[in-house]
C-alpha cells in the first residue's frame, strides 16, 4: 500500500489486496480478494468496453469466459461442417410453431448422411434456421445452446452476453439451482450511448481472423490508416458498425437487458458498476478501476 502522512486511505496492491490505514489510531487493515467464486455475469451496452474489464476478471478469478457469440459460432460451425445440404425448413413444424422433436431431427440428419456429433449438429441447425432467415434467435433456442455449452464447463464461468432477457435470466437461475451452482456477482460496464456510437462507428478490425486486432480511426489508428500493425492485413469496417444498427443494439439493451438486470437484483445477486470510459486508457488503469468497483461487493473480501 501507499503511505500517507495522516488520515484514512484505501488503495489496491498488485496482488489484489485492499488496504485501509487509519494513522490516527495506528491501525492497518488488509482485505484479501476472495477468488473462490463460481460465476460472474458481465453486462453492459454493446460497445461499452466490456472485454478489457473481463480480461481483469479472467486474471483475478481464473475462470473461463463464456460468450454467447462463441456459443453460436461453435454450434453453427458444427452444423455447417456436418455435410447436410438440405433446408432447415423441413425440421420446422409450422402447425405447432416449433421444431420437430430432437429424436426426429437426429434421425433425419442421420438419414441425410450428416456427420459429427449429431446432437450438437441439431443445436446448430436450430440456430442456423433463424440466422439464415435474418431473424433473432428466440430465447428457447438460445437457452438450449447455452445449457449444452455451459454444462461442458461445469456450470462455472464469466458469463459475457448472457442473460440478455428476463426469460434467459429465469432459465439461468433454474439451471444453476439444478446443478448446485450460483451467481456470485455481476459487473455492469457503464458508458454513454453517444460515446459508444462514436467509438464503434470508428472501429476497424484486422481482416485476418487469426489475428483480429481492433483499431480506431482516430483513437488507435491502423498503419497508414488501413493496415494491421500486427500482421499487415488490411483492416475492415464491420457492416453492423453503422450508427442505425448501433442505435438498434442500444435500444435492445434498454428494453431487454435492463429488465434482466433488475431480475438479477431482485434475486439478491450483488453487483458493481465500472466505467467503460477512461480519459487515459492503460491496462493498469482499467484494472484499478475494476478493482475499485468490486469494493461494492463485500463478499469478495476477506
């Protein structure tokens, strides 16, 4: 801890110790971060700056990160690589407005010569059915994919992008109860809509998927304005990084994620809020801001 001449001060050491000194009474108190947690939810608007804060949690709590984006890529990838070339419409029961039973889906996939883990392929098929039609994947399918992936992780992770609706939140709590797990706390990464729009519209990403470095045309420009500094590949502007689409994602946060967050609070899950914007951005300052925010969760300190 840092030493001061008088008064009571608080600071974080490199090892995750929270130190309070009261020099008037010659008392020194150290609180050590309790890293024995099972699950952390990280939430916030799209583009708020979640990943740098998640990186701090990954380092401090030694938990794997579970992103809904990765879940969809995993299962849709399994479906695409299965060799099935037919229409997903044949698996949809229009009268019941749902998919045919899983056993029938797997039997039809097998008959069509699909390869791989057909249970996983069936999950990818369900997601693909909506994605190809340009529709939002409904909670029922998202929950099914999430449960399958999450189960392989022992129901313990830093949850990024889930739950995003009240229905997903209820499903998560039921799933955790059945599997003797729990949510230890949530971290809300806060940022203004206008700052997010400015940041995201200017975002550029390396076109090499194996690299994926992220740049910004003014804050962190690529080489010569268009090349990745790491691998030399030309950077790209994602088609969904336009102001209308960003505003649509922000509206979704206010109408869907905020109620889901209120559901967490109603269930008694403790939480903390950290800013997603720093005037000076360094890994050290991001870590300091996250650790300061976690002081709002007493159970994390011993």
